[in-house]
C-alpha cells in the first residue's frame, strides 16, 4: 500500500526512488524487483527490517546486481511462456521429499516473479492437486499429504493476514460448513479477496450454524461465504435459514456458498438457499465483486 511504502522509505530509506516535478514517486523495473524480493521474504516470515537488510547485504557484496540483471533480462521471456510450471514441478518434488527449506525458497522465488494470484492459480493449486492424486495412487502416504497441506495453509494464513489496507466496508465472513474440515479452498479465496482489499473474517473449519448466527448478528457483515466439500457437509447447510431467519427474509447480509460438491454434483446448487459463487476461485472472486459492487 501507499502507506507501507512511505513508512519503509521514512524508516529504512528503502526504496530510494526518483520523483516527478510534482513530487510523485517513480518506480523502475529494478525498484519493483527489489520490492518484490523484500515482500517475498516477509511472506516467508522475516521481519521487514531483516528483509531489507538482507537485500542490502546482497547488494553490498555484488550478488544482487548480477542476479537482478539475469532476472530482468529473462522476466519478459519467461512471462511469454508457462514459466510457473517450473515452480510447480520443483515444489511438488520438494514436498514429496519433505524438503521444506527448498519448498519455501521456491515459493518465494515464484512470488518474486509473479503475483499472489498467479502463484495460487499456476503453482499452489496444481501442486495440491498433484499431491492429492499421488496420495490416491498410493505413491505418497497420509503424513506427506498432511505436510504439504499444512505447508500451504501456513503461507495462506500469512498472506491473508498481511494483505493490503482493506476497504472501509463491512467484512466478509468465510466459514466452513458444520463438520467440514477442508479449509484450504476457503483460505485461497480469503487471500484473493484480501489482495482486492476486501476486509475478511476467516472462521475456518466446521462452524456450527447456531454459533455462526450469533456471530453474524454481532458483526453485521456484508457477505457470508459458506464452504462444503462433501455431500454430508453440504446437507448440513440446507437449514441455515432456520438459524438465520432474518437474514433469509431480508436478504441482508448476502449469503453465498461454494466448494467441490457443488461442482461434481450440481444438483446441490438447487438445495442450498443463497447464491452459488462458481466452480473455481476466479469465478467466485468475480461473483463476489459483482455482488458487493
């Protein structure tokens, strides 16, 4: 955000930018590359001052100059190809071999060369699908599958918490259906909404409808998003109007829903009161933006 860049410039002298005669900051491609590098380190868990000092140390030793030149020279060429496929393949390999240090580095590099949205769609989602398929084939065990899931969960929570300054509107509540333990898809939605400056309250796994109703009454959100992956948990959402009759009657706040079950068995879209948000993340984001515009 503008406020963050100003704070960094004031506290750390970073980034050093040129200005127009009117006082507006100008950022070169190299400036943006340096900012992305620092942002990637922060997303990995570094403190801001540590990340900036790490970059300056690399620059002092001459390591950053050659690396940045290489990246700048190849960035446009790579963007013309499916260069993120490389990160997907390598990240999959690292997680299967339980190499979290390598996995963290690969994810940081992917973020340094692409947006969070591109990284989600082209790296994280394909990698999670491949992990799931490997488990179904018996190529990996449950522990490895859980390791990969928790690896991504930790990063997604961090990205959702550190998104840009949210808009001044009522928050969006994200909640899994009662009994639903699969929250990664909802986490991804939360990350993407935060990148678009929507305020988010993420409630996560298995939220009882009675408790959700009380929470909604207290928070007064702009939208409630309910997620279900299985038929059993989708069934538990059928009666949400019983616990929130006023919401159902007034149509405020809006109630949307999504998840794997609504894609593989579309009949469930007719059984849940509310608005089906789409078959994938991009459709859900577009639908939510339309609803709240």
